[in-house]
C-alpha cells in the first residue's frame, strides 16, 4: 500500500499555497505518522503556463493599444 501512495504523490504532489498551510498539514499528518515532513514547492511554472501567460499579456497590451487608438481618433 505504501508504494501506491508514494507513486501517487510523486506523479501528482500536493502543493500548498504558503508555508503556514503546509505546516498545519504536516502537524495533522504527524498525528498519524511521525516521519511526515513539509517540503516547500517553490515557485515553479510549467512551460505551457508561461507561454499562455505571455500570450494573454500580449493580448491585453494589444487591447489597450486599440483602446488608445480609438480615444485618439475621437479626440481629433
């Protein structure tokens, strides 16, 4: 059973948003298993997420440029 849990956690790890939440989880797990630890996830972003972030930033910039052009046309 342990090998199934280890495999599951390695393929889809639990990630907490901050250290305090991670510590609360560790303390609750420690009640069941004294060897429970909390490992910070760090700031990782997948390549596809980074690509979409850049794409949406570009779309937002283009939208702002389009709005500015429309305002300039109305002002002249």
